[in-house]
């Protein structure tokens, strides 16, 4: 069962192409309910232990599920892409498999 984050941690907004965030991939948790659907949030932890949350889009989720929990990741916002039926936000996700924390 996933915990719902209500408070704590900085929320990252992807507004400008080229924005980057990095940290240890800590967890995926439930966010707010929108139109009877619960949003998902990616929780990253900085080197100093500060947690921050990233809205987990389908594109970002597809890339982060390939990363082992606890691994250090870099996420870069590549901008909006025009799709056939709607626009979506695209991301690049890189990881350092040598740099891992154990989150119990």
C-alpha cells in the first residue's frame, strides 16, 4: 500500500525546457486526486537528505521504472512535444548505478 504525501518536501514544477533535478530515487507515492484519479509523485532525496517531489507523468514513469530504487538519477525536462492527439512533457533520465542509497 502506498502512502499519500500531504505535506513535506518541495514540489518541482517543470516550466522551462532544460530544467534539471537530481537526487536519489526514493519512492513513488500517491499525490492528489484529480477527476477521481490519484496522481503519482516521484520522491527524490538530495545528497543532504532533503526530499522533493516530482509529478510523475506517463513519459517520466516509463523512464524511471527502469531505474533501481535508491539509485542516483538526473532528470532533465526536454520540453513539450506535440503528439497526434495531445501535447506531452518529455524527459531525459540518467543514472549513476555506482551511487546508491538503501531506503527501507
